[in-house]
C-alpha cells in the first residue's frame, strides 16, 4: 500500500532580496600608508602617534612594525629613545642628522 501525502504540495515561492547597492568608494589611503608616512617624517613616530592615527591598540602597532614593515615589506625600522624618554621609530634611510 502506498502512503498518502498528508499535506497538499504547493509550489514554493522564492523571494529574492532587492538588489544591493554598490559599496561606497573607499579612501585611497590605507592605515599602512598612514603609518609609513608617519615613519618617513624627520622625527619619525612614537607608538602613541601611530595609535592615534590608526585607532589600533599599542600591541597591534608594534606588531605591525615588526611583521608588516620589517618582515613583509623589508623596510628597516630604527627604534630610538629620545631625551624625553619616548621611543620613536623611523625608517632607516631617513634617519635624522645629528
């Protein structure tokens, strides 16, 4: 004996979501570009300046300097502590004259 269907079958209605809008054009300046610009300045940049410019945590800014800048991009970064006790980072080729 064949089983009877308990519910009458109806065709499914497929509702499509409305077409999505194209994403807004993003700014051309990335956070990496911002940090590299800070490092290229004559005095370089401190971790606090990098954090303020990018909204990163301090450990993320230090990790970026170590991982992305030094290892991935191959850029030498010099770290020096000034007379005021603040550690500043700058790109080796643009080291300030003394």
